[in-house]
């Protein structure tokens, strides 16, 4: 997942669903500590894990919309 997903594609939808807030999105997309796309995706997944079922459902919906082939695998 970390090598395939681009967090910038998913974060607007996840914010719309109120799973991520502005601070979460800023950390994922702009943190100087996250040098690679894989690091950013990993951080996104870490944050989503703290959002319980609501985060999981919103993440699956975003995968279905932006990465339908990956959604089928997951």
C-alpha cells in the first residue's frame, strides 16, 4: 500500500468525511520528517488507525474511488 497510494489524493476526501483534520493533513503532506511518498502514506495509515471504524470505512471508500484495483485487493 505504501508504495502505491499517493496521500495527496486521499486526504481531501478523508477531510470531507471528517476523519482527518487540517493539522493531520498538514502533517501528512508537509512534514519535513516524511521524506518519501511511502513515509507519508505510512503516517496516513498510522493516523487512520487511531480513528477506529470510521477511519477504516472512509479509507476503504477513498480506495474504492481513487484506487479501485487496490480496493479489490484489500
